[in-house]
């Protein structure tokens, strides 16, 4: 079983990302959208935490949110909405951190 | 595949627009949406009384157009809606409130509708937050 | 066979209707006899703290509703060990009978449910 976790809150001053990383399963994916893409800000603490979690190809970010915020990252695969839909089907379930 | 989508944020939240774009992409990819369910502050995404400035997005209006165009099953949680002042004509009359802001295409119903949709769908996807 | 749903409740109890509305999802599902679980995570564990007096805030007692969960058929109740520890809550003195889980057990818990809602 695999879960796609979706986070949309900024990782600064919010513990959704850190809680998510500690219960993430080895087949789970993580999609960052909205202010959560600030976690990919180069040189930031959340980016270090993400790199430490070693998600590899299981880390995704919504492309429009990256572009809107002027963030580019090699750490996450940028995806559009059709890919988001497909990603939700590639996993057994979707857990949005509301 | 069948999707049940739940929206937990008001129309001015980025996540309400994100849910709408996801829903549009799901239909465009040939999938089915068995139900849209609006809960917590998501009930405001269905409000007909939102007035967006002319040069800004009116996401509740876009939701309304989307639901109408595709004749989707769109349910607003009645308990969450009453608590937040989102009322259809029947509820406005029942509680003697001066405004109705939930005309068609929305239906007011209970949380059981969320569970039923989740049981029917291949995926339950929730949207909320920033 | 009905799909199982895990509700992860991570909101403190007296910051608005969020915690109650998370609980309402569980109670509504329990009434339909659906296989449900509830996990208290992050500030959600404050819902289980002893000696709360919500009447001081003119609020209804959430703990009483939480205790109704098993009567509604929701018996799979869990709390995150680290959230409790970080907040200085003693797992032996909670207002609800929950199974306390470590990080690895949390991942396994989420894995075994068909669907998850975190709010």
C-alpha cells in the first residue's frame, strides 16, 4: 500500500511537514503545493529536512506554485494538474494535510 | 476511475481553486466525479453571496458554473453551513434568517453523504489549507 | 466490503469548530457501521488532556463526545507517542482509552486503512 501525502501549508511555523516526514512510509509520495513549496527554498531548513528524508523520485511539487513563488528546485519533480490526477491514482490513497 | 472530492476551504483560499482545477483535470482525463462535498470553511466556496473585485478570480462563481455545466452531485454539509451562515431558501425560512446564499445547483445534506461518496469512489481527495 | 477510513485529528480542542467537526466525521461514519479509526496527532492530543473545563469558554464538552466513539462503533483509537511527549501529556492519564503508537507504528497504521482524512 502506498499513500500520496499532500501538504499546502508553509513549513515555517507549522509542523505538518515534520509530522508527515516522520510517519511517511517507504512507498509513500509527497506532493507540495501552495505555500508548502517554500519547503524547497534553496538553503532553507525544510529543504535540508526533505533531503535528509531521501525521498528521491517520490517528492513532487505543483509547478504553478513553484513558478508563482519564483522557486526552482532539483529536489522535487514539478507536475501540472493532469499529472496530479494521475499521481493520486498511482498511489492507493491520498492523505491531504488540511 | 471514480473520484470523491472534498473541499474544506473558502473560495478565497488557494486550495479551493486548486480543488476546482483538479476536478476539471480529472474530468478532462476521462475520470468520473461521483460527488463534491463541501465541509468546514469549504461551505463558503459554495456561497452565492461572494462578491470578488472585478479584476480578481471569483472561485465560488467558477464552482457554480462547473457544477452546473457537468451536472455534478454537489453537496454542502448542512451542519457546517448553518454554523457559517450558508443557507438555502428552506433553511433561511426555517431559522428566519434574512438572506439565502445557497441556491441551485447545491444540495444541503449531512456528513453521511461524504461517507457514501468515499465508499463509492476509487479515490477520496480532500483540499484545504493555503 | 466497506472501505475503512482513518481520521487523523490534529487540531487543539478550543480553537474553533475544527476538532469537533473532525469528530463529527467519525461519529457520522460510525452510525453507518463503517470501519473507522481515529488518530490524535500534533495538537490533536490536547483533546485528550485531563481536567479540561470547557464550560469556562461556554463550550460544550468535547471529551464527552469523544467518549461516545466506542458506542458509535469507533473502537480503533490511537494517539501519537511523540506528540504526547512533546506536549508533556502522560499517556496513562488521558480522557480516552487510546493505543499509543511510535513513528514506525504510525506508518503501518496509515498503511492498513483504505482511506485517510487529516484535519
